[in-house]
């Protein structure tokens, strides 16, 4: 992987989040990928489990948000990105670190996020 490929993957992830259904996930994740929503969370394993989580977590493909990203590091098949997301209704924001491990075809086999929200 290189920074450009990782940036394209992150952009594809955002497009998929904005797309109804979960069909785009097969282009993003391997069939047996793991997805951790936080460092100590139990992983969702496999596309079916990731798709179910995806639909449970989002309000729908129409939810209004902005997302920015910065690729922080790429070493071999592993990348780290800083993601900032601001949802509009209800208003909430997150600053995440994403750790991604990719296969040679550019799909993610391990995804882990470290989400943080501002102190109240």
C-alpha cells in the first residue's frame, strides 16, 4: 500500500457510508475481515457481520455529515489515518484514528478504530 491507495480506500469508505445498502462493503473488505469499533471491542468478523453493524450504526445513507482525513503512516500493508467526522442531526463529532491492514488487492482485512469525542 501507499498513501494514495490508502486515501482512495478512505474516500471509498466514505462514499459507501453515504450509499444505501451494504453492497459496496465487498469492494472495501475481504470476506473474513475483522472490524473493531474501539481497541477493546469484540471484533465483527466477516462481511455479513460488518454489514449488519454498518446498518445498525448509521441513521441511513442520507444522514448529513462532513468527513476529513489525513493519512498519518503507511508501512507495508498497514496504514494509520486520522479521521474527523461532524454529524449535523443530532450534532456530534468524532476524531478517530483508523488502523487498517490491507491485502495486496487493496481490500482491508483488519480495521480498528479509536474514536474520541470532545469532552462535555
